[in-house]
C-alpha cells in the first residue's frame, strides 16, 4: 500500500471539497463547549482532527467514508470507536445519543434523499422538507441534531449559505429555529482553513436552552449581540451574522451654532481677502480702488 500520510489526506480532502481542520480551529470549537461531557462524536471525522483535541480518556466516536482516513484516525486517537461508511446513507451509532458532537461536514455536496413512501428515515421524518439533492448541508445538520443528547451540545462548521438560502433549506432553517435548538451563530473569517479562503459559520446547538434568544458573534471583528426570537422571525429566519451584528460607527457631537458661526467667519475672511487682493491690483493697474469699494457697497445694500 502506498504511503498515506497527513499530506495525502489533506490533498484528498481538498479534491473532494472537504477541508482539513487546523488544530487551532479545532481548539476554537472545543472552547465553545460550556458543559461537562461524557463522550464526543464526529459524523465525518476524517483524520480525526476535531476529536484529537479532547483528552485521551474521553470516549470518542467517528464515522468516515474514506477507509484510509479512518485508519489514520484509528492509529492516532485514544479511546476511539470508528465506523467506515456513508454517514447519510449508512449511519452508524443510531442507537446512541452523544453529549457532545463536533462536526465539519463537507460543504454543499450532493446526496440522495430518502424516497418518500419506500421508507421513513427517523432523522428527517419530522422536518417540513428534505434538503435538496444538490446540497447536503442540512442533511448533515439534521443527522447531528438527531444523535445529540437532550442535555448535550453540538458545535458544527457550515458553509455560510445555510444561513440565508431559501426554498427547502429555508423551511428547515425555520423549523430548527422554532425548535429552539440554536444557541450561537459565529462568523469565522476566510483564511482560517489551511486550504481555502472562504468564510464559514459555526453553529452551537443545544436542546435544553433556557431562553429563546440566539447570540450572533462576528469572530473576525470581535463583536457580538444577543438577538430575540422575534427579531429573527422579523428577518425571515435568516441566520447571517451580518444581519444582526454591525460595527457601531463613532457618533460625533456637532455644535450647530458653532459650526454656523465658523461658516460665517470663513465667508467674511474670504470677502476680506478678495477686497485686499483688489486693492493691491489697483496699485499696479491704476483702477480707482474707491470705485471698487463703492461697487461692493452697492452689492451689500441689495441684502439690507
């Protein structure tokens, strides 16, 4: 077998639209976990980078389509149970509910939704629409929500389009918001991934929230805002961070009286300088300066 090292894996990921997760980004996601966890699961674990940031004694679970990538994860992770297969077609661990799920699913890949009438997939049976065949983003997200324990937390990287795309995805997004499963939406600027410059959003999901508010965070600009469900509803259930979080522009206090006085003084200085200039010119041209002053006085009288 040819050597299949981390460099090979990264290139294989890139060719398929799957992006290698930097350890720094994995730690960023881990730091969003604010509860005690019993285990951790990654539905598209790849080489195991999201799982590698957790302690060796924590039980880890992962599913991966590529057997070489899964083998790499198995050789490098402690306390790890892996399964090779298509997470959407052949999901493993369906009898488990995880206290923590970390995910970086491939962005907007094609998938084959269940055929209505042939069987009912428990992950999708309650949603108002199925994700489109051309984009599996919400299929992965619904899979994650289904396997999340009632007291658990999920941290998932997503393509920004899930925040605003309409039609079936818009219906699913509204459903997830109305179920009160979204705690935070975080904008991560381009360049965080090694292999791509596109921006991403990170969703923090919980099933036991104590408020219907959602916190929107722009990690690039280091600003955030807690938004009510009513405001999200009024914005057609959009989850784009820029819809709710903008940099405050500095307010400059303007003294209108002072500004008007400065404007008047500026006009007077301009008139004085113009008269002085005409006086100096009259010395060389011989034009009677008094006549010019008389003309100025006539103009002033027009405004009296």
